[in-house]
């Protein structure tokens, strides 16, 4: 049974592959600053996409995407501002996506990608 951090890293890898396959270009993964961490920063066309990845083994506590609470959304907005201040990357559109990864023992992971999950 993987630890929580191993499960999270596995989910982020699955999410990164899913997003790349969907045509997004990854710019950053696991970017950290004093306020926290952004899981994935990507570009899709004219949009910069700040993507939060949530991974779970089951739905006993709800689907993984449900874990992105209003407080987490506020923190992600702050982290996006910090990332933009630290990088020379510009785009007319900014978007916040959530990718939920449900890791199942004897089956492929299920991925749910919510584009523009919040603003």
C-alpha cells in the first residue's frame, strides 16, 4: 500500500500524462513558494492553466475533485499570482483546472478533468 505522498506523486504523474495527451504543454510541476505548491502549470492555446491534482484510492470521502474547497481555491489563486510574478510567461487567459485521479487496485486509474473548475 503506497504512502499518501507516493499516492499523490503517482496521481500527479497520471494527471500530467493525461493533460499532455489532451494537448496541453506542461510548463512547471510541483512549483513551490512560501505560500504552498502548484501541482501543474500548463499552456493550452492562449490560456495559462493552473491545475490542482487530487488523488484518492476510493470515493468513501467523496470524489477527489470535491477536495478542492473554497479555501484551497483562494490559496491556488494566490499561488498563481506568485508564479506569474516569478516567471516571464504571459497569456490573455488564465484558467484553474482540477484533475481528480481515482487509483484502483486492479484496474486503470480513472481521471476526471474539470476545465475552468473555478475562477
